[in-house]
C-alpha cells in the first residue's frame, strides 16, 4: 500500500470505507438477484431491480450497464450515492452474458472463468430485451436514462443508436470505443483488430482444437487467481475500494457463492467480437439524438480518449469531460473523492436535465491539463510511434511473442512465464 498511486488515508479512514462498502453491499443484496432467458439462445441473464419507492409519475428510471469483468454488485456504492442526488430514482442493472452471474455460451460451459463471445450483436439484443420485457412493463419508458462504464458504454452506445427514442439522456464513463492498453501506437495504428481476426482464423478463438485446451489471450490464465496481490493495473486510486472488489472476485472463484465466477480472462474470440463491435460505432453514432456526456480519465490504461472525441463529434448533442487530476479508468468507482463527486454530480445533473459544468475551465473537450510545450512534445511522440507502428515487422513481433508464451505453456503448464519464475 506504499505506492504513490493510492490515496493517503489514516487507518481509521480506510476502515470506515471498508465498513461502508460492506454495509452498502449488504443493502444492495436486499433486492433479489433475478434472471430472464435470452431470446437468442435461452442463456440465463442476471439482473437486479433497485426500486426502493413505489412507482409514481415523478419516478426516474436508470439502466446501468457494467464494464468488462465486472458485476452489478460492484456498483452498490455508486447507486447509493446517485440515489442521494436524484429523488425517486429506480435503477435496473444486468450482468452481460459471459460474465458475473449471467450464463456462459455453450463453448465455455466447462470453464466459466474464460470470457468468450461468438457474436457481439448478442450483447446489444440482450439489453434491448431487458428494457422491453423487464423495465418497460414496470416503469415509464418516457423517463428512462442510461449510465454505462467501459464495455458497457460500448454496448449502450449501440443500443441507443439502434433505438434513438429509448433514452432521455446518456452518461458514459470511459466507454470502450477503442482498446489501447495505454499504448500510443495502438491509439494510431489498427493492429489489434486484424491480429484478433487472424487468431480466430487460425482456430484459436476459444479452444485449441489440437490440444483441446482453452486459449487465453496473450497467455493469461483465469485459473491463476492471486488471493493476496491486486491492483497491478492502474484502474483506481482507492486502496480499500479496490481491495473490496478484489475480495468479491476471489470469493466468487474460491468459495463459488453460487456464482459462475467473476475473475476472468478473455479469449481471442471475445477480443475479436469486441473490436468488431467498437469498429462499427463510427457508422451508427450519428443516430443518437439525446444529450450525451462522456467522462474520461486523464490517464486511462485501457481505452482511447481520442476515440471519445472522434465519436462524440458525430453525435448530435454530446460533450466530453476530462476529470484531470491524474484519474484512472475506474474513476467513478475508486477515484479520488473530488473526482468521484464530479462524476456523480455530472451524471445526476445530466439525468435531471441540469447544466453540466466542464471539469476543466474553458473548452469542455480539453483532453488534459498539459501545457502547450508538453502538447507539442506529445504530438511529436505520437507521430514517431505512428511511423514505427506502421512497420509490418510489428505484426511479426506480436506473433512471435504470442507463440513464445504458447511454447512456455506447453512445457510448464497454463501459467504465464512470470508466474513460473515467481514460483
């Protein structure tokens, strides 16, 4: 906990946050976990309906879509704080197929920890069915709003584009409009999509037909669950909230708790469908009519901030708000207190049709707090890496790295090279 990335708090302050998270998690579980069967393949889709008050004409309804490798239970605090800001708010949220409490597709029934998808359209159709069969019959569709994070933002954007009159407002945090994994090269050069398609073409979409083993992207293995260490990827600043989520994930694997398992790694098939999904957004986002706000982190190690600006310009009424302050991808969940407040206030104001104040003075689409000199250096660095990334040898290098990891697994088991060396 000595890393500078964590918010510095006293022991009593950390204890208070830990107790608060447990309390709100218990409070959320008062609303039963329910399921419906997908019209696509009868897969079980789990959801919770947070309806603390009787329905009235003043009730506001929110659909919440989680990100990759999340569950709806992770949002116990976010929902509670949003309800404090919006009177008579009802929240409906679901676990996407292939993660959380929802079912897995047939190809991965024996390994629910492997995130896999055969068609990205299924994510969109499941949400549309959730709205039409669960939410609409019990609420006023004229007052339905959307909040979504990361992969949920990608899915929600497609749903909104296909159903322009479904939502009154849309609030997205760090939507997955392009995966960059913090690489400037991946920001500018379309390498990932062709690489994922190649792996699927070679038969590594989900199962290695020659060896009969599940294929994890880049050699990661969901069975290697570290029960103690967490926070390796910089997603949040709050140690206790990150720890709470880590414990929740580990329990789902080690104790089962009736869950198929939260902690997962993606297959090449999943990666291929995700890239296909966000590549299609450029062709449909102009159909979105309602007000849209996109809150983005200043330092996002997963998704592209540039893509937020590119796609928002094609929407009729959208703004991008950068929180600054060195914020990370999961700023809405484990960000600094002032950042979390900014996001909650912005979402609440958007839902209530109030003015959303830019986080950074001046142009609300400013990407960061960099000086003009820093921006010039960043621009030159971007051009250099773009030229480097266009070199075809980068493709060969990526393939060799993947094959190297596959070779290691053949001799030393399913763990990564790092795992083996640590042991």
